[in-house]
């Protein structure tokens, strides 16, 4: 599977409570299950009025379908081409 970064513009995202994040988690997990295709949600980050999610799927259209089923914005869906950190380049998630 390929790894994708999804940028979601959500006004007030930085104010989401733990309870609201758990609700989003549940909705996302339900959307993943409904796809009936290989799909993995790796993790997400909240920064300001945006949420950045990292998902694995066969293609970007499946990622967009997950967003539609979960009623989440997907302002950007882009395939991750490289990963690096303080130690330098490393492999993409398997």
C-alpha cells in the first residue's frame, strides 16, 4: 500500500476536546471498515485549524472515499514520496 498525507481544514481544530477526538476516531474507524478494502490509518496531528492525517491505501481515490464516508474534509491528498528525521532518510512505513 502507498502512504498518503491528508490535510483537513477544520476551523477551531486546535480546540477539539479529547471527547470530540474520540468521536472523530470512531467515525473514521467506521468509515475504514465500510470501505472493505485494504486501508490503514497510521496517525494524525492537529495544528492550528488543520488536521494532518497519514493513511495507507492502494490509491488516493480510496483515501478520498474514506473522507466522503466519514464526512471529513480532504483539502489535500498527496502520496508520501520520502521520509526522513534527525537521523536522515528512512524507509516508508510498510
